[in-house]
C-alpha cells in the first residue's frame, strides 16, 4: 500500500515507528569490518523496510517545516524567537499544509538514492502549491502577531531545504555511499614489496572492483614508516598481527626475486592468520616492464619446495644441442617433454621426438610447434616419431635415417607400484629398452648418450629402482669398453608436477574435499622443479667424458606430511586433526605401498666428487664389466620373455647392490593377477 493511500492518522504514527525501528536496527547492527560510521549508518538505512524509510523521510520533512519557520522568524526579526500565542499557528499550519500535500504529490514514493530530475520536479510542484496556500493564509490574509514576510520566506526556505535533503540523500545513498560500500565489500590487500613490482601492482589495483590496497610491507628498513601512494609501508616483524589489525584478506607478494627460503619464512609468518598469499611471476616473466592484476596467481607449493635454483651455464646448455640433431626418447613424459622444451630453445638443427604413446606425442608436438612459432625458430625441424625403445628394427631405422648426435633417454616405466606388479614389463622396458638404445646408438656413432635415472636406483626396495640401476650399469660397462659414444647418466629425485609426483595427487584430493592420503608419517622425499631438473640434465651431459654417474643436488629432503599440510594452508583451508576437529581437510596414513621406501638416497657410496657446476656431483659407483654383464643380460632376456618373475628378481638381486626385493611369491602372485 502506498503511503498517500493511508489515513492521515496512520501517517502521523508511521514516522515515529520508522525512526524507532531505524535506531534499534542501527544499535543492533553488527560491526562491518573497517566501515566508517557514515557507511554503517547508510547501510542500516538501506536495510530498513520501504514503509520505515518513508516514515523517516516524512519525519525529516516535518522537522524541516518547523526549522524553516524558525529561520523565517530569525530573518525577519534578526533574533531567534520562542513562539508565543498565535505564532504557534505558523508552525502548526506549515505541518498541516506541507505533509498532506507532499503525500498527495508522491514525494515519498520516489527511491531517493535513484531520484533524478522527475523527483525534483515533483518537489517543485508540491512546494509551489504549498507556498501559495501558506502565503495566502499568513501573508495575504494575515494573522495578528505573525509577520507577513514569514508567509513568503518560509515556503522558499522549505523548498530549498527539501531539495537539498533529496540531493544529499541521493549522493549519500547513491553515489558516495555506493563507493564506500563497494570499498567495504572489496578484499583488503596488503602488498609485500614496495619496489617497482609493488608500485606497479598497486597502480594496477587502483581501479579494481575486487581489491583495495591498505598498505605495503617491505624488508628495507629505510622504507619502513614511509608512505607510498597514500599507503603506509610497514615492517614485516609482526606481519601476523598487522594482518589481523588491518583486516587483510590477501597478502600479495610483489617480490619476484625472493628466494624460496624467504617465501617459506613469509608463509610461516602468515600461517596463523586467515589471509591468503598470492604472488607475481618470476623476474623473467616480468621483463616486459609492467605488472597487472592478471599477473597474480596463488602461491603454489613449487614456490616453496626445494632450494633456490642456480642460473644455468649457457655454454654447457648449448654444447650438445645447438645446431645438432638431437633425439629425446619418452618425449611425451614429464621429464622428456621438458627436455624437449629446453632443447628447442637452444636451436638444434633437428629435434627428434620419440614416444610410444600417440596422444602424448601429438600433445608435445603441438606444443613445441606453437613454441617455435612464438620465439621464431623457423630453422629447427621438429620430427614426431612413434616408436617403442624396445623395438630394435624401428629404433635402428630412426638412428640410421636421422643420425642424431645427442640422445637423451628418458623413456621408462617409473611408477613403483605398477612396475612391482608387472616386473617382466618393467625389466623389458627399463633394462632392455635402455640396452637396445645404447647398443644401437653406439653402432650409429651417436656422440653423446645421456640416461635419465632416479634416486630409487640407490639400494632399491622395488623392481623399478633395481631396473634403473641395471640400466646405469649397462651404460657404465659400455663406456668402459670405449668407442665414439660418450655414455653418461643423471640421477635425481622427485620432480614437482610429474605424473608420478604426490603434488598433483594431493591437489586432486584437496579439491575433492579430502582426505589427503600419505603412506607413512615419517616418509621423506627430495623435490626439484621439472624445468630446473631438465636444465641440469642437459648441463651434466655436456660435462661427460664417458661412464659418469652424475647426481643432482636436490637440497634437503621434505617430509611428505609437512608437504601435505602446506598444501592445505596454501589452499586457504584448515587441517582437520585432534586439535582442530572442525577443520576442512584430514590427512590419513594408509601404509607404505609395495616396494616403497621411507627415505630415498642419491648415492650408493659416500664419496661424491664435485664438478664444475655447483648443483651437479659425480658418483663413483661400482659395476659389472661388459663381458660378464652381457651374459647375465642374455639370461635375463629369456626370463623376461617367459614372464619368469622369480628368475628376473634373482637377476636383479645379483646385479644391484642393496636390492631388497619383496617375497618372490608376492611378486609372482601380483604378476599373475595383472596378467589376468
């Protein structure tokens, strides 16, 4: 029901009901973050019902009527007058005429914060009719004791007051309030880094509808306490308390050159708070000289794991690749595909992509073609080749046709539980696939042959690790025989983001709401990013003279349970445990998988030798000479052909130092089930 349709008695009651309701609502409203009193007041008004809002407007207009009569007396008599006698009629008459007229002209139907010229016209018409009536009574007819000028001045003052009130309300609840409300709804942002990247990021966020910068944090003591773009620069010493004080929702790391250890320190400071950490790309990605909101991304676990990378030696990178025919087996795998990306940018004359999975080969070939177009590598020939490293005829055809000078052998089965239940396939691919590639490479005078190995080859407890150690021994034995081909191998641990890494598994489990499953509370692993691992593989291969087992410096091992906890933190969720039973994600310990070790090692012996690269060591590992090894390989080849898992296990035990296999009956049973 519209206000003008209500009885006058109801209209008289409604203003006081509206005012009381508004006061009660304002006093009981919860605190709204860091909103100003003005903003809280405006929000409280907007939360009222339409009837109460109209009641407040009517009350304000009534007060304006009384106030303008008093001002009219002041203007006429040059002093404030306390009404006596008939003077009260000028006040009562103003209310009795104005309020019904304003209701009739629909002044209380308009939504003030959206009011425009039409609403102002209605005010003008209503005030004109009111002014004529009021002037007729108090100026033309006149009443004793009331100056006639009051009858003319008061309607003019009331028109100005009513018009001003509507204009201010329109600004307050429309323009100015919405701007303040919008700022209150924005995520409050603290930028860590007051340097060039931080300033550019703040400029990019200046007009953001989603974020509002409340300050900066910087390690530079000379900047702390200063003001940048109107925002104070704070010290990081009490970052957690600062985040709570400023009600910060996101901490943006605008320090692209910060080390992983420094990022870890910042994460530990923020961990007790509810703030989410987001970061900018590295310096190489910011070389274009500008930073935008789109450059922001969530701080990922890759930003925190491992140790800080060392700038690659460009001479070593280019030595075995630039201008040469390069062949990469397992080109569609995690390491193989990154080797392809790195090699392509070093401008080989031809890059041979050897992969047995059609889908993986198609995917990496398409990606590399696009990369070649983007960085103008028209002179590089990309050749996708479907082939299995076990297929002697196919590999010989490829080597004979393309005559590669460098081969990176990354093709292997690497998932420990799968190989554990498929031992014959694991031996065929990892051992005899490597043997096939090595012998044919030697036959076709490949200059450099680099095997991608694993830390699981050191004192292995699983078939996969044992097969990789045998693959290493094959290259060591062939290198000892001499020849034109330099054989070397590069051993390292887990790479982040690979198909076999726990990181993508944990991401999927967190996305699904948990639980995160780990195999043992004390299990540890080494981690390295895929790009860094690929760069180090290329550099290590370039340092080879023949027979070296290179070992990459993986930094300190990481407890998997700590990794899981950090990933929960970075996801903006909380860990559910005995101390926090209402948390979001639970961690479950499910037991070690078949063949899995608690701790991985990188060295069989304890005498690593340094190389010319700070992150690459050289291990002195024992091996069987080729005459003895070749005989054992021949016998093992027959056992693999016959799916004789027991014989294959004994073969691996005889060659691999420290190999602790599971019970042969379990291996046979698992192999039989997988074959079925």
